[in-house]
C-alpha cells in the first residue's frame, strides 16, 4: 500500500491514501488540496506532532457478537465517543464513517484484511476534526455535543444482512447499525434533547438509508435530523455510455442480500439496485434531511463517470485526476452531470424541513475537514459557509437552500487534485 500522507493546506489538513482491488476507497488515495495555488504534502507524523485535535479512543461493542452484528471478518464493530459538556451534554451527533463498498467475494475477502472490513486493523485513536471538533472556534453549533464516529467495516453502507460461509464473510451492516444505536442509547442517547445523524461518502449514503430509522428511535419531543455529506451518488451514464456505478451497486445489493431490506416504498416502485441510489429515496424520507454535495464530486468523476474501465484509451486520465486538465468537451460532459444533480435535488429542496448546500467544486466530503467545514476560507455559496448553513437549517435560524452557479464561477472551492 502507498505511503499514508496528509494534505496540508494553509487552511486545514486532511487524511488520504489508495485503490483496493479495483474499488477505490476515496480517503485511501493520494491527493492534495488546490486552493489559490497552494498545495503542500506532509507525512502523518509531521502533522500529528503539531496538531491540537482531540484524539478519541475506540470502543468495541461487546454485546454485538451475540446479536451477530460483526464486521466482514467476524470481529466486533466499534465507535469513538467524545462526551458532550455544558449546554450540549444532552445532545448527540452520530457520524457514520464512509469508505466505499465491496461488490464481489474477491473484493470483500481483500477488504476484510483492512480497517474497512475488520476492527483488528482499526485505529485505536483518531482525531476529531470539523463537525466532530470540540472547539467552538472550529465547530460553533455542535462542539459541546456528544460526538460519535461509528466505524465502517461491513462494505455495504450499514445495510446488508447475510453471510458467505465458504469465504468466511459476514455481511452484517444492518445489525451493526442496530447494535451501535442500542449501545449509544444505553449510554445516554435515549434522553437526547437534540440529535443529528451525519455521515460522509458511503456513510452519507447510509445516512439516507437509515435516516427514518434514526428518527423513529426518539420521542416526538426530540429534535432529530439527518445530514448526508457527499452521499448523493447518481445513477449516471459514464463516458462509454454504460452505467459503472449501477454495476457496482447491483453487486453490493445482491451479495449482501439487500433485495428485501431496502426501502419498502421504493421497492414497491423500483428494482432493488435502483433503491440503493439516493435519487430514488430522498423524496420519501420523513425525517428532516440536509444534502451537502459538490456538483462535480471527485469520487463520482473517478469511479462512476470516467473510471478506467470506461476509458480504455485513457483520454480521461488527466482530467479524472486534475480538473484543470479537462478539455472543453470533458467540461461540457461534467456540466451535464451537474445539471442532472441540480434537477434531481430541486423537488427535494422544496419542503421547508429539508436543506441543501450544493457547491460547484471538485471535492468529496466536506464536514470532517477543518478547512472546508468552518474556517476563515471555507467554501461558501451566497456568502454562507457549510457549517453556518447546516447550523441555520438544524436550528431553523434561516434559509438553507443553497445551490451554486456552475463551474468556474466559485472561487472559494478547496478543489482536490490527485497524483496518478
């Protein structure tokens, strides 16, 4: 595996790393942030030696094994909990980790030898940054809440429930979800006055899949909402005319036996694979939901729109890694993707309970990064930053229906550029 790097911009820092058997895990790929010409690499040890972020320990869910709620390899699932204080002591923010999916036995067997499939490889301590920060100056609305990061080790966005005995694989994401929620309820979340379920990437998709389940866990007096960051994956046509992401999702849904476990409302209308796509789910979700996404999502460009399998000639290679190297025809194709995303989100945005922040950046996941969540130079739409928009929506302080103009109008983006 490639050397783990951290991208350090003038305004924040972020984890990165690589490809796993053809299925890319976005936070495991080598990249840097491009903002006003700034791009700097440093090693993990260099940054952590200087950082002031709280390191939060891993809690394994001891009761999970008896419930069959285990990672791909059968190990216990876990989460990191940083207790709230003061006025936030009875409020809870639960963040679902992302990290791609595995759609074949081979990919899942490989995955269970990593932290994405086994708690044996999970970091014992991780930094809480961005929306998980405990500092008011970095996270003004949620800094003193009970903040939780649930680790992702099932490969199916916390939604599968099956096994493959021959390959010694457990697909128990739905059970992990339930075990984690039950454990947190017993630790005080049951009495929450306010609660927010959030997640990034595959965790952002999980938020959409589990949002109403989360809402149903609390009393009517509790304010409960959901935030999906970079989880709005579109059922899109790729550069070859195929549907690369649909093929991947079809494999995940079948392998993890989700055919009857997804939204019943959706399954009454569409096939199971379609019901793994957010565009077919968001308008039926009862619990208030905020969708945060970039209109030119870097993961979707690389793995859905222009993956290597759809680009045998390599004509999209440079553009896929660096948006500044896209030619006019490629930019036009990406503008079509943005237009479709905007059109799909318009109906969802109409109800007052829902919120949207769709910025025209080449990035992926903006809530857990200090530089994009809340800093002096965080991305803005209509002069409103991400953390402020989410807070205004959650606490009903003002408008939170923010859709950016098309590239290249936004000069506040922290765009991602990748090394080949």
